[in-house]
C-alpha cells in the first residue's frame, strides 16, 4: 500500500482528499507545537536521542516534520500472521476485513439474557472455544478479564487460556509494565523458540494512549518492548468526544491522528519496520445521560474519519464495531451491531473488534457472539461482491425461460445457488411461520444458547504434549516473577483446565 496517497482509500468517504491533507498538516502542527506527553524516562531518552525536543519536567515531546513523515514511511503496510502451531494464517493489511470478539469486558451477560455477573475463566474458555469454532470469527481476543486472575499477573492468564483453547491468532495486550516480556515467554513456549516468535508473529498487541495526548508509563514501555521483540502493535485511541477529546468530530479525528502518530514514531525509532495497526475505540460524551456510547453514530463517524487517515498513511487499520451499547439483546443491539459492522466493512478496516460486546464493551455475551458471527458471515458474503460474467448474467437463460417461466429446474440454478447465496445461518430465521412453529418457534437467543451449549461440550483444540508442558512451565515461571506462589499458579492452571 502506498504512503500519502488516495489510491487505496475506500469509496465510503467522510473526508475529501483536501480535508485529509489538511488533517495531516494540522497533526504535524500540533506535534511540533504542543507535543505529546510520555510518562516514561526510557521513552524520553529514545525520543531525545532521535532529535525530538524533550521537556523533561513536563515529560513532553515535540516532533519535527521530517521525523514524523520518515517514521510513517518506515511502518509496513501489511505483515504476515501465523497461528499457534507456526502455520501461515493470513496477511494482515491485505484490505480484507477480519473480525474478533470484544475485549477486556469485566462482566458477562448470563444465558438467561438478563442477569449480569463478573466474568470468569470459564467464560473466557467458552468464548475462546466459540471463536475457534465459528469460521466467521478470524481471531481470538482477551474478551473478558476473569475475576480469578490475580491483579499482579496482568493479562498473562488470559493469554494462557486462549493459547490452550484456540489455534487462531490472538488480539491481546497488557495491563502492566512487564506484560510484554512475560507474554513473550508464553508465545515462545507454544511456538517452540525465540526465533519462531520473532519470525512468525502470532499475536497483535493492543496498546492504548491516555487521551488527551499522553502515553502512560505502561503504554510507552509496552510500545518499546513490543518493538524490540517484533510483536505487531495495535495502537488505540479511546478518546471521549467532549470529555477527553474535542466535542467536534473533526477535532476528535485530529487528536486521534496526533496520538497515534506519536506512538508510531516511538515504535519506528526503537525498531524501524515495526508492524503497527492504526486503531481506535472512539466514544462520545452524551450530555443528557452522562453516558459514553461507543456505538453512537457520532462514534462511527470518528471511526470513518480516522480510518481514512490510517489508509492515507498506508497502514493497516482497526476499530471497534459490530457491537452495541444496549444492556440486552434487543432492537438497539441488533441495529447498532449491524450499522457499525457494515460501516467498518465498507471502510475497508482490517481488524474489527467487538463481536459479542454490549454496554460500551463492558459486558460480553456468548449468545450475541454467535448471533454476530452469523451477521458477520453475511458481511463477508457481501464483501465478495457480484460475480459478473457471461454465465452469471444469464442472458441466454433468461431468453430461454421467458415470460411466466420458472428457474427452479434449471441446471444454472443448481450450479450457482450455493455460490451466489449465503446459507450459513444457524440462528437467524428464514422460515415461513408454520415451519418455524413446527420446529419449536424458538427465538434467535434460544437458538444461540443451544449452539453455545453444543460448542461447550465439544473437545478443545489440543496442544501437543510438548507445547502443553512448555506452556504450563512458562506460565508458572511468569506467576513466580509476578510474586505469586507455585501453589497459586498450579491452582490457576487447574481452574482453566476444569472450567
């Protein structure tokens, strides 16, 4: 993908070419004049050595145009991802939208569709198995935080569980300064060697900026450590329009641009060519309710703007979509999921996180994840476009059948119906009422619950004996480093296995 061009931009455009160029110029102005704060001495040292103006007392860094644009040029437009067993999985950034569940939810909507409770490792295990099983879901993610996970352990318990029950690449992250090196040990355990981790990226690491325009010590350190270890980074701005970002949509897109470019620059200075995905999780501050919806139309408009900036810079893009701010699976949940998911697809966003998510992604629902996967299947079918050739135009066939004819018995219908139409639905209802009633008259939620129960009983994706031994050993080592006892580590392993 070319840099600083409009060639690869999607047809869905919320900014014109001249507005994109103005956005870039304004971002450079802010980076040069106001700068960005880095609450990390190591980051300040690195940036100062690279020629940035560093104000130590304020921990503020100001960048110059030549460095900004040089670092954008360094960042790759795509990169290869591998699965848990070291097999090639996909090219991330190939303009094909891929989907994964929402992330870091503290709560779970229970299978009665009403009760909300704290998330557990059993929930993460089931969500991971469901994501592994559903072909429409491309990656697994640290979708819930698990109340059993000790705070000192950071996110490594989540990685451990996901590695045990899925082969798909992981969208993860860390909540602590040592999260990256500890996660690297788990990656090395399943991939077999440090060389494999460096050469066969298996995880994309989410790192969030603290809006407005501040990289925390944890965030900056995670960027540095990921770059050193060749772990692809997904930079995320989760600014709230009207609170931690400007109330204006254009202003939010500008601040988003400034925040992500500053993180990208640090990554490229540490290791030129570090893979960086241009991501976001924008919200707005609702002045009437004091709530911060992520699936509001204005949030989608911010996404539509920053996605264009990411593509202008020739970078893979990410957003949160195919989710809802609703508190139950209702009309609002369906409409917001559908709207945001379709917009993200039309924008050509490479990684779309959020399936199964509710209430500003504070809650996850396994049933909604299954419903969302089915909807995502229709999006992927749409993305394939129309097969347009002499055969599919069916000119001669239309003439043959003629007025008042019937296509049901035609060989053309038998040959093409599975290619042209999507029949992957398990929970959506496409029956006439009598047949639906005869089959039990089940709601989409009831059918999704049945599917979740079925998947729960399926055998897990088994690690090789060597992989399992290596992973358990590495996890215990990580726990000990975090100050936990061996007994606690073994209890956590047992809970994961028994959940």
